[in-house]
C-alpha cells in the first residue's frame, strides 16, 4: 500500500497579492503598447542609419565599372527587410 506524500505547510510573511483595478490594467496595456512603439521607432532609426552608412561606404570606393543603383537596391532590401515575427507563443525570442 502506498502512502500519500507528506503535506508541507509553507508560511509566508508576504501579504496576498491584490487584484489590479481596471485603471491599472489599462495603464499597463498602454505602457506595453508604448514600449512596442518605441522599439519600432528605434529599429527604424537603426535601419536608416545603416542605409546612410552603406551609402557612405559605396561613395568611398571606385565603382565606375559597377552598377551602383543595383548594389544600393540590394543593400536597401537587406537592411529594410522586416524582422521575422516570433510565432512561438512564448514571451521570449529564441536566439
């Protein structure tokens, strides 16, 4: 006959968590949305800076025999390509 596992009583001095009000929930959602917007702005800024750097890089080299328009378009496509969205459902991105 199996014995049931012993019961352990955990005593904590922390008060129980209170339920958030609707205003607190809304404020949290607004903060989260603002962080996402700020992240998108930072990403757009980084991409634009990369495009500027790429243009300066192309200007530094002797490229008379090369079609700069084609190279610039390829660089733009690589830099401006959208990031893959995380569809794993988790909170963290896989590295």
